[in-house]
């Protein structure tokens, strides 16, 4: 695949206004929150992580500003020379960024696709969908890195301004849609976290003999846990829980595999954990797997949320040591492959344990008396609760940037009031929606389509057109084909949303 040479790119950029600078007045505030890490956006990251503490501190410092930096540029020194993050460190962080709450909705998508069939071949079409979506989303992640190289941009919004934004007034006027979509997608992640935490806390309480409604669990959690965490000023206290999230995800996957094979939930083997609601009991039909129909789009839309972190692509590209496109491609290929494997494993173990009755959040299927499942819930709850402020801060500060709120208005009182208001909206949405799979499918399709397919395709096409006659025939052809892929992505998202909506209406 042909990439524009650096010399041609530099000629193009200099002919169109140079590298440019932007106001980074929030950077100082962000650094105050992570002072204990003694790091900044331009500090050197060690090539090898010497101990667990430094790893967790580095990960938290990266997470706090990740969404914010997707809307803001990096210093010129980093743009020109690349970062100092090693290949292995980039792969680790990207896998952590990819694998999250969306994984637990995959089994319900597989159940919808397989129609409750017990045949072992039911996972084949699901595997094909997961692989195809991983390839497409990985390609667009790499494409965003290439756009940054072509335009010498270092943030998602800056890439838009230097590609599509130079073409006409309409594109410049629509630039607000870029940060808006990123903000909404980050907010969607917080809503998903609230949904998972509400269900998880309810199940954990039942394990110890306390019975609360889901609404009571959500409200209690929001007021006494999430609100104080989102208002905390020193986020360094959250650092240790980064490792808890990774360990919890691995442990949960192992537990799902054990329960899939030990018959604890199999009625035919005298399952000992069949004390859940009947609609959560395993169910497999004797029928053959139904023909693949429109349900294929439901699982595809769930993969939108599962493989979505493209607003961070410019950051990963810029921070990579010796950030050539081949090295960046290697990072993306390995990370998306590992993530696809994890999603497939979660789908297999979840579906082959509970069949057609797999819940939108698969951990809900496991009994409150299942000690291993309770440990999983506890680990996931701790990890999600203490990482909840990270995307939340990105959402809040993104709103401030979007509406150009001045520093004089960003007092502690005003920020706390805004935090409470945003968290209230997220809580209401989490109370209204109970199906994580539905949220991932509809939200992922609606917002993911814009951030993953529409914006990068337009940016790449415009960037190629801006360079002019110096572009190779194959690169110009690719820019046109990307527009076709964009239309396919839009169609996939629209159909998925319509199918899910019709299903709700039945």
C-alpha cells in the first residue's frame, strides 16, 4: 500500500499554512491532576516497564488525558520525531483500551445470531463476523494514523481541520460534529459502566442476603460512590485499580471457561447453580441453526462498540517510538487480533453455557450463590467504579471545550455542578436501559459509524485530494474505495439499528 513520502507531505503542509499551533490552556489543569506521576504529554516514557507501580501510574496518566488529547494537538517536537513508547507498551495499552465492557454483550449477540441452536457450528458465523469487523476497524485505525502522517496532525479534530476543513466552508462549519461525536461516544461508555455496576452491585448484595431493586442499587451507587469519585481532584488514587481491571477481565474469562465445561449450569448434568430466574436458565433448541438473516447486523453493531477507540488513534500514532506506518500497523494488527480472540472466547463460553437465554450482560446469567462469579463481579465492579472518572472527565472537559467555556467560569463549584448534572443524565439513561447488548448495538452503530467510518473516510479522501498530482494512482484509488466502504458501514449501522428497534417493538 503506497504511503505519501514525508518530503511530499511537508511540501503540502507548508503550502497550506504550515504546522499551526493551538491553544492548550487545559493541559496545565490536566497535569495538576496527575502531579504525582511527575509526567507530562511530552515526557519520555520508559522503553521497558521496570515495576508494576510505574506501569499503573503511566497507564492512568495516559487514560486521564486520552480523550481530551484526541481533540487537542501535541507539541511540534513530538509531531516531528514521534514519541518514545515501545511497540510492546503500545500493544498492551491498546489492548486494554479495546477490551472493556463491550465484551460482556457479545454472547447475547451470538445467541441472537445462532437462534438458540446447540450445534457446535453456531459459532462459525459469529467468528467470521468478529474477524471481519476486527479487520475493518483495524484498517480504519491504521488509516487515521496515515492521515496524521499526511497532514502532520496529532489529534482527531486537528486531522479534520487540516484535511476536510481545508476544502470548503461547509466542512469547516461541520467541524463541531467531530468533538461532539467523540464526547457522546465517551458518555455512552459511562452509561454502559453505570448499567453494569447497577446489575453487579445488586447481585453482590444478594450474595450476602441483601435484596435491593436495580433502581435502588443504581441510585445508591451513583450518590455515594460515582459522584464523589467524579469530583475527586487528585486522580492518582485510582492508579492501582488499573491493574485490577486487567486481572479481573482475565479471571472472568477463566471462570466463564470453567463454568462452560463443568456443568454447573447444565440442567442435564444436575447443575447446582440453577437458582436464577427461569429466563436466565440455559436453553438450547433442538432445531438446526436458522438461516443467516438480518440478525447478523445486531452482532456487527455490537462489535462497533467492542472495537471502538478510534478517537485515540492519533495519540497512539504520535506516541509510538519511531512512528513509521509499518511499525504502527504492527501495533494495530497485534492488538486487534488479541482483542478479537478475547471477544470470540467470551462469546463461545457465554453462549455455550446459556444458549438462547444469554443476557445482554452475560454475568447476570450466573447465580448470586456462585462464589467464582461473585469474585468476578466484585473485581469488575471495583475496576469499573474507579476507572469511571477517566472517560467522565473526557466527556466533561470535552463539553467545556465544545462550548468554549472560559477559565474564569471553570471554578470548583461550577465544575462540581456540571459534574452532578452530567452524572444525573447518565444515571437516568442507565436506569431506563437494561440491555447492555441493545445499548452497545444502537449506540455503537449510531455514533461509531460517524467516528469510525464517516469522518476518517472524508478526511482521507480530502487529504489525498489536497496533495494533488503528486499522489500515486493506487493511493487515489484507495481514497475512492474508502468512500465506498464508508457507505457500507453506514448501511450496516442503519440496518442494525432498525432491526433492533423492530425487535423491541415485537
